């Protein structure tokens, strides 16, 4: 239920933040579901969720998005909340893990990916926020530690979109069976969905002064495309080019010079294929 509130004397209805789940009863099987992480670190409660909030675009839709003709990406990216205060909203920069540590830079291809991180503490001084309380403290050891899981979640879903680019029709059919859920509700003991939480192994990047008392995550087993029944219809195309030339093309296509070279080659092929038919 969305409760009305007032801003500057005007009544507004808040938009709920929801992610997609395909209704699988057993979340250890292939399922479209959010990546989840929860921890209690130095008296700070951390809850993190990232996944798809809408369907992934096919190649035609992606072209329209890039050209500004279709869908905006306002809801994509990371939102960070500290004690109910939004300090960062739908960020798509390196500040939230995009474009670093093998995570691709944000591209409209990833327009369906959205995440939220919530920090809570009775001692506000322990929260990873700036002194103005209007931004995230990127140098905070707590935030840098949690950022590892933010990147892990991003890589999980960006890899999914890359795997399904060749079979977007089947992916959309699978997505059509999903429903919207409140991911934050999944962290409560009253959740109707039983999450198969797994403990997180301790990481050296977390200082002894901030050891996690409780730390668990859920990494969904996202669906994978089925292998083609007739593999003889496919052939491999292999060629080598200088690294700097590949990086130049990758920057042009994906705004990411370090994008996977095989995906750069495949995208070049797809562009010419569209022009040839």
C-alpha cells in the first residue's frame, strides 16, 4: 500500500521500489530473483538487493534507447539509504561499482538493473555518509567493504543480459512470468518466500574493529539459454586485431574500453548483419 505524503504543501504518492521474481518455489533452482546481502557490521545493519525492475531491451529496443526514442533509465542504477535518508539516487557511476573491478561501465543495455543498499545504526557516526549527510563517504571502510557485494551483484546481472542477447525472444517469454516484489520485505522473518541464505566467508578488507557479527547472502541461479538443437547451423568467426584498436571500438560501442573483446566482435557483426538484411 502506498501512503500519501506532502512535499511543500502538495500531496504526492511515493513510487514503490520493486524488483522482479518469477515465482519459483525453490530459489536454489533456476530463477529470476534479486541478489541479496545482509550483515551486521560494527553495530550497522546492512541490507542490499539488486536485480531487474523491468524487462531487458532487445536489440531493436536498445537502438531506440540509445537514440533517445524509447525508455528512460531513471530507475536504473544504485540507490543508497542511511537511516531512512536517501543519500544517493539511481547512481550509475564508478562510485557505486560501475566500470571497475571487471564490472562493465553503465550502458543502456543494462537499463533494467536496479539496486538499493540500506545502512541503519543507532549511532549515526558509524554510517558511511559525508559530514553534510547528503552523500556517501566513498572512503569509508564500511562502504568499501559493502561495495564488494554491490559489484558482485552487478556482474551477476550484467552477465545475464550478455548471455541472453542472442535469444531475447525466449528471455522475454521467461520474463513475462515474473511478478514485482518488495525486496526489502525478503529480509524480514515474516517473508512468505523462504530465502536459502548462505554465510559469507570473512574478507581481509574488513578491519578487526569492524568485524561482521552476522553476514549472509543469496546469489540467485539465473536462467541460462538452452543450447541450439542444431549446432551445425552455427560457425565460429575468429580474427585478431591490435589491442588498442579493439579498445577504441569497445569505447565507441559500449563506452567501456575494457569490454569483453568477444562481445565487441559480436556486436560489430550484429550491426553489419542488420544492414545486410
